[in-house]
């Protein structure tokens, strides 16, 4: 099973959409709430090559982007293989 990490904030609708998609796939993920843990935001920005918007999603330490990027991977049929590794 893939290691999935998602940096979020509680007020973010895109975060909710991304988490809903991952949950619908039946996968577990680690959520890092940068509002509750503000010290983690610089880590997120560095890992996401400067990405500051929420969410920032990583699958097996590969940055896949945000919510729209995650949904695009799914639409192209590329998400399920990533989740299975």
C-alpha cells in the first residue's frame, strides 16, 4: 500500500475534496494540518518545490500536487496504480 501524506487546513474545500477522493479509494493517508502544526508549513513548501496552497499531496514521497492534480491523475487512470504501490 502506498504511503500518502496530505498537507491540509481545516477551512479548505479543496482539501476536503482531495480527502474524499482518497477515502473513496479505500486508502489510508496521513493528514498534516498546517494550521494546528504551523511549524510543518515550511517543510511542506520545501517538499512541494515552493507550493504554498492547500492541499499538497505526496504519494510514496512523490509530490503529485493539489486537489485538481489528484483528480486529473484519477481521470487519466493513473491514480489507482500509484495507490497500489
